[in-house]
C-alpha cells in the first residue's frame, strides 16, 4: 500500500499545475523547488529577486518549469494593479493604493492565481497565516455556494489516513459554518481518493448530555447531511452528535448509538471548535506518531495553502503537491 505522500506526489505529477511560491528569498523554498522540478510535481512561479535566486536553483532553472518574477519590477505589475483595484475599489481602495499593494509578493502572487496565470499558491515559510489567508479571502474569495473557508489535516498512519477539520482556522463555528466545514471536508476527501465517513464530534452521543454545544452539532449535522445528499446523492455517510469513541470504536458504537450508520467506522472527524480540533490533531501527531499534512485550506474558489514557519523543504514539496491536486478540480 503506497503511503499518502507517495500517492499525492504521483497524482500531482500526472497533471502538472502551476503553483506560485512567493517566498523565493527563503532557502527552504529554493531547496523545495529543485525537488519539485526534478520530480515533475508541478510547474513553479517563484517570487523574489531573480539575480539572487537563479544561482541557487542550479540546472533545474533550465527545465522550463520554473519562472522567476520580481513583483516590484515585473511587466505585469501595472495590469495586476489595475485588476486589484477593480476587485477592491468597493472597499475603498484607490488606484494609487493598488499600485503600492501589488508590489507585495503575497498580493502579486494571489493575483497571478486570480487571473489564471497560476493554478494555486503556497506560502507561510516566512509569512504568517494571516498574511497568507487575507489576500486569498479578499481576492480569490470562497467558492460558489460556500460561505466558510476552513482548514483540515490529513492524519496519516502506515496503513490508514484520517481527515480532521477544522484544526487551524475557524475558531468557534456556528451551526451553518460547522456544516460548511463538513461539506468542504467531504469534497477534500474525494479529491484525494478517500470515501468520507463523517463523524460530527461532540461531548455528547445522541443526547447523552445537554448543552448549547451539543445542540449546535446536532443542527450542523442535519444541515450538512441535506447538502451532501443533494451533491452526492446519499453516497456520503454522516452522523452526529457523537463522542469520539462512539464514532471510532465499533463495540462502543454498538452500545452508545446502535442505529448510527457509521457503526463506529468514521474516517473523517469534524470538531465542534478550533480548540478541540487543534488539540486533537497535535495530540494524535505527538502521542500516536501520526504524520500530519496540513493545514489544507478548503472552500476557496482557487487553492491557496499555508505553511508553518517552522516547516522544512519536504513540507513545502508536500504542500505544493496537495495544492496541485486541489487545482485539478477547479
């Protein structure tokens, strides 16, 4: 059985997409770029100073799969500034402000994706999550029919992969947002070859405890199920509210929720808030030695993904592959 990383690298290589890396000043980005190009995982647009980047990229630069751009001096700057102004003028942006903002590599890179010159963007080695996500929300915006941009992690063991959401973005989702997160995570599962069996998690199983938190999960489950049934014709199994053991252990499910369609065999877990999701993914990663790939952003019209500032070049390679796969369905 091929592991998750091997599988996504092969899938990305099967349909080359163009991904923007705005952090060409960072050595990890350039190290990752060499691997990405050598393994033909994606085509790249790297933002920074070409004179500084080119000597560090070596022979890969001649492959034709890397383009270097300097936002402050690129011929596209004026055109992208004009388009940015059109997108943001209703928020009070002036043409002069657009010309200043477009010189920022994050906005320049995001506009490359918006205008179709690139298929996705990966950033975060030196930028904060806010710096990565803000331009995406302002320019690319949520996908049609989706109001909530969220994040998920692939939690990978040698023989099985689980999906956790939201572990990195939406702090305290209401019932509508929680339903959106479940629907987006189902879509992500299918994109990456998984058949989602979704558990909407809570401190309660089928009314075993009361409270606003449990009630939110019940209502979110109903909303998500209706949307998923409309999209996938009843092919996605979803249930809630469930405690983790009732969602994951068949014997416990048989006792706590014998009528649950999941039968204790969930593979996709939707947490009721960011605190629960973030704590559980990190605990699973550290205590159970799972490989965690993410956060993968969901719900945008075109894919943008955020790295940890503590990432290494291998993390960038994997995230570029994930982004390229997401771009295949756009």
